[in-house]
């Protein structure tokens, strides 16, 4: 009698597993929001910063929120404080109850937090995810330079912009409206807090990335991956 056990075993499909380090070309996406005292990253104060890391399900390839770090920040010496910006955010930089810390402390602790999570995920470089990402990355880069911090986990200019992603996926570019279109709760009374906006942006980003996978957009079949060398 023939032993078919080996054939039967070979016909059993091995469950597919995914790696975080393979999802975004080795990048570790970190959702960031900053609240500022104006639009000029060189002259206007950074007042709040929050960063949310993401979890990656190796069985499903889906993203979800992991952990958030948040700091109220003291304006750097000589910083400009635009009254209109402060009125818009509702932040009073002089309020002692803010328990604000120096820019250098906020950045160093945030970067330390990100590096720990990034290493655990097996990624080599973080990439900022933000709503209007150029704005947030610009302020973080300017503050990093001001504080003479030589090593940052973030790519210096590459970012993932949820404004663009939500415009494509949901037809909306305003964070509140994009969340509404995605069926995510959004409280306008809580908005313009770095902590709240970061976590809402993270929810939105996870929704879009996960929906794209559910629609068959990732992972790509190996046969559809073009070899850039042979097809140059």
C-alpha cells in the first residue's frame, strides 16, 4: 500500500504571515500631531507634540493603534506667539497647569519612545504620518535642529500624508470630515489638541490602509511585482 501521508502534508497550505518590516518598505509609520503658535517653523513656538505608534497583526496584516506619548511644550526662547493661532487652538502657553517641558526634553523622550517601538517591529527607520504632514514634519525638524539633536528616528523629508490619502479614499481632506466619512467618531470640542488629533489621525490612517488591503490592494501578487533592473 502506498503511503500518501507525505503528499497529504505537502498539500496543506502554510498559513500566511506578514512582517511589519515588509509592509512599508522597512519604514515604521508613526502618527504625529503638533500644535503651534503660528505657521512658521523657524520662528513660531511648538506648543504640543503627540506621537501614536501602531500595532501590526502578523496573521491578518491589519494595523491598529498601539500607544501614544504626549507633551505640552514650553515656547523656546524668543519664539513668536501669534495671537490668532493661540485663539484658534485655545492654548495658553503661560498656564502653569500645562506642566510644559522644554522642547529638548519633549523631543528626546518622544524619539526614545519611537526607537524602542521601531526596534521591536524590526524596522530601521520611522516615517511620519500626519494630516498635512509637511507642516508637522517641518516643525519637528526645526525643533530638532534648534535643540542640536543629531539623531532623529524620522526620515528627514519622506512622510505619509493622511490629507492626500483621505482625499483619494474618502473624497474628504478635512480631518473631521474624513473621519465622519469613514464612520469614525470625531468631537470638534476636543479637536486642536495634539493628543486627540494624533489618535484620530491614527484611526483614520489605519482605516484607509486596512480598507486598501481588504479591497485587494496589498499584498501584491509576486507575479505583478516589476523588476526595476530588468525593465529599466
